[in-house]
C-alpha cells in the first residue's frame, strides 16, 4: 500500500535555517579566532560608526 506523505513531512523546519546560520557564525568566529584574524570592534566605536548617541 502506497501512502502519500503529509505536507508537514515535506516542508523544512523553519528553525533549521536559523540554527544552521548560528552554527556557521560560531564556526567562522572560532576559525578567525584560531587563525589570529579575529577583528573585534568596541561598542563605543560601533555606536560612533552608526551615528548613535550614548544613552
């Protein structure tokens, strides 16, 4: 007997792409950290670059 898959069985989990993006970001951070190429920007500089005033 052949069964038709339920629609929810064929659709991707909406959380999966976000989880993959998070895992990729962590992996890239760790790779840059290990290679010594990690470039951090202090909050004050970020705020200045974005034109935000300090609260």
